[in-house]
């Protein structure tokens, strides 16, 4: 999505409470929504460094001689091609090619770590228990035993390097989902390069007991605590779909732009749902896919999108108000719409004009 103008300067950093002001439940777990002020937290992500608690995501390990083959049979990307230290983004699908979960997969020396979107954890667990033979690949749900701290923003690398995570140049050269096993502020951590919020970012996966100490160490090193309200604005600006909001088990990967997100391999071995995904790629196209909308007024989630002649062409999914761009949304829209087209967003008796834009690049 093309953002207009230069970003405003961030407010000077000042000490703040690290207790959230507001929380909400995501995937059955309590998540910080706002710590102090969502606008300041948003600016930290773009001007300084924000630290985001991501403990609500699920984390599983897969081990054994057949772990790569077994895991590869569950997801859209080429797990078997990953070398230790590498990773990828992928989807787990139903037999009809619909998304059960989106996952981040990191290959380590002795196992695979699979990090799962919070709202997709139930579906992922059901799929694993149904299809994975523990005699071929052993799986363990480590969600309760581990935590995740995200450091995002232009100062993230400097702060992580200062806390001992590695050399600045080494962190800079990590590709998305690639990772290193190291220590951060003396805490053992798997540090994973993450594109989830459209800014320089790393997730530190640690033991649950170490999550709070590392959170406070990052704050003490100059990061600002960032809640989901600000993080979600950055996510929508970056065009990153969230399972359970922008996509679900009625969505085909291409509808959620998983090609653009490098989450599908068309040369790997078989996996559940492959036939539908391959047929669309080689013989056809989807009739709708996720796009961006910008508007002068906030757009209601689940609102219907119509053309000026009243034809229904989609619906709003994620919707936020950016301190920089204004009201923006991710919407599922018919493919015939072009960037720059004006549409009408209708929620009950309320209507707003919005403009279709491409998701993503800033």
C-alpha cells in the first residue's frame, strides 16, 4: 500500500509503566492491547524500537528421522529443503485447500520449531493429532513452556546487539524466518527474523520463566512496550493477513496472497490440499483476494463493499485507523477491481466511499 507523505517525528522517549492499560483475549490467552498510548506505541515501531509480547502464539516442536517429511506433508511450503538456521512461512490446509492455520517453521539442528497464529492453534492441533504418526515424527506442544518477545523498529538490531544477541551485521543479514540460537540479556533465546509488522523485526522465543525478565531488559535497553492496538495498525499497513480475521477455513491460500508472501512451493512433494492449490496456479485463478482500502472515515469490520451501481464485490476484514495514513482496512475483493477504483463500504444504514489500494509495500 502506498503511504502518503513522510511519517511524523516520534515523541521523545520517556519512562512509562510496563503494565498494560487495556487487555483482550486472543486465542484463549490475555494479550496487552494498550500500554500507555497507541499512537506513541505505533511511532516506536517506526522510529525507535517496540517490544511486543507474543506469548499467545502456539509453539510446537517436531523431531525424529521422518520429521521433515511428515511436516512437509501438512503444509504448503518446502520444509524438506530447509537447512538448519533457515525457516519459512506456510499454510496448513483442509483436503479442499482451505486454510486451517498459517505457520512459521524454523529448522534447527535437531528439530523443527513451528510457531502458529494464536487463533489458529485449535485447528493446527487437531490436524497434527489426526495426521501425524508419533512413531514417525514426535511432536510436542510447548506453548505453555515458552514465551515470545518481539523487538520491532529501526533500533531493534542495535538494541538486540547491545544485549548480546549477535553482531549488528549478522542480524542485518538474516533473511525472513531465518534464525540464530543465542542469548539476549543473558537469556537463552531463538532469535527469528520476522516481517510480520512491515518494519525491521525479530522474535525472541524463550522459556516461559525467562519471558518477563527479557521483556524488562528490552525496556531498560530503550525499547517501548507496544500493545496489539498499535501492532495491528502496523500489520494492516504491511498487508499481513491474520488468521481468524482476514482469512479462515473458508479461504484458499491464493485468496490470502500466499504467493506474494512466499508461502507456497509448487515443486515440493505432496501435502494435504495440494490439488486445489496447484490447479488454481497452473490452470486458473481465484475470483477474489485480499486488497487494501483507504477512506476518510473508519470502516466497520464485516461491512459489505459494493460498486456505485450496487453490485456486491467484497467485504471488510481488518480495519484500523493509522496515525499516519488514516482509516485503512484489509478487504476481500473481487479480482476485477483495480487499484484506484472507488467503492462504497456499507454497514447497516451507514455508507462511506473508499479507494482500493495494493497491500503491502511501504
